[in-house]
C-alpha cells in the first residue's frame, strides 16, 4: 500500500497535497471515522530510510498516520536514532480563515543524545485543532491521530544534538526538491541567450 505507484494515477500526476488538503481530506476524515481515501497507512515512527515500501511515497516525500501518544515527548526514539521536535509551529487555516490544524517540525538524528548527529531528514507533523472535534467522537479518540510527512532536505547536516541552535528554524518553503536536469539545461540556455546579440 505504501508505494505511490499503487495509486494508479495517469502519467504525469503525483500525490502532492497542500497542508490544508492533508488536514481536511485525510486527517480530519481519519479522526472522525468518516469514509476516506485509504491510501495513507498507519505506522509507528521509523528510521526515515525504512519508510520506503511502508509509508505512502510520492517523489521524495513519505506520508503515514501515527498516534498522538507516540509523539508526546520532545524526542521520539527509533531503532537507530531519534526524531527531535523543534520549537516551530505553523497554524493551518481553511479557505474561510478558520484554524483547522497545526503543523509541527521534527529533525532526525542518528544515534542517541548527547552524541546524536543531525541529519537532513525532516518531518512535518499535522495535528487537528481542539475546536474541530465532532460531538459524536470522544476528544481523546479524535486527537490521538496525527499525519506525518517525511522528506530529505537539501540542507547540510552533521550537527550534534547537544549543540543545535534552538533559534534556527526550518524554512517552511523548503520541500527538499532539487533542480532537475531539464531545469538546469534551460537555465544554462538562458545564460547563453543573454550573451547573444541579435541583429537589428
């Protein structure tokens, strides 16, 4: 189920939801026990390189549901490392301006504190707002679910866990994508065209 190719989408399409879409069309329906798109699996936090074939993958992003209690601590231990929660939080709003969820940020470290080494693996963790709980669902059941999106950033890594600057926030717009070969080719062509003088 985790493989993106199992979605049977036409060529050129890929799973690329916005924050709002992840909250409204996936996390909310999951927590509310409503009929939903059964494409994102339930997992416990794993080492990021073990997500392939288990989480839903699209490009360099992996998606999965997990339960709230597994992420209550600031550091979530995996088999070979730890996911460390950052002091960064982004509210998610609907089109009408209502706050519908929250996005937290986590970074993966190999090893255990205090000698754990920072990697360039990032997790976005989506939570529902307290005010959005349906009356027919117990709040404890409703808020136990979170949706996670994991990707590998292009930023440099290698910092020790005990020397990270807490004021260093992750860039919200960094989705870990790089220029493709075609992008680089077109950019080089643009540079060449700038040097060409056309006749009058």
